[in-house]
C-alpha cells in the first residue's frame, strides 16, 4: 500500500511519524461509524477508549475539531472552552466534509484540506498508542497520542460529557 493512500497517511509519512494502518470491512449499511470501528478493532490488546472519533464542531469563528474516545459523548461546552470559543455545536455534514476533504465516517484529524483548530481529549495521552481515522471508512491508523497532538497542533483538555 502506498504511504500516500490518503492525505492523513501522506501527512504521517511526510512527518516521519511511526504508524500502523489497520483496516476492517466497513458495512455500507452502517451509519454509526465509531461503534463499528470499536467492534472491528477493539481486542488484541486494544480497549475501546483507545479508538478515537473525530467530530467537526462549529463556533462563532468557524469550524474546529474535537477528538475523543468513541465510547464517550462530547461536551460541546468543554470543547468550546478548550478552543477559546464562547459556544459550539456539531457542524453540519456538508460543512464538515467540505472543510476536511473527507466523508463522514472517514474524517481524520490528520491531513485535512483546511487545518482546523483541534482539541484532543486528555485521556488519549494515557495510552502508548491510539487509533483515529486514516481518512477512509474502514481505515484507522495507530500512532502515539503525542504525535497526534503535535501533527494537528492540538490543545488537550477533558472534553468528555459527564453523566
């Protein structure tokens, strides 16, 4: 497989970041992408909290990205605060896809068409490696969480919704 199979993988290769691509068969009838990835990838030493989802959010100044473990719900208030926004809502699908260059279910925090302000949940730093979308449905990439934070120029914060 070419290192540049997706913009996310091209960004990792260009930065010289060690990574591993993990693929699974995406069922086109499934629209709940995160749980599908957890079901396919958890196990073999991975826990569901290591598998991250990428959510595009909209604030008064434009779009941003929140990255957190798939099993958790996002606190929009916490994500907005971490990014210095007064408030945020989930971005609509068309805006998210247009801005990132990826389709929903394959949005990666890496190699986006437009670099968006990013917050990564601080819990990711507790693992040796985390998985995020590699830029295609059914493709994830494993990398060190510090590399994810560095490549996305992210801030880290607790962005999990409590309760």
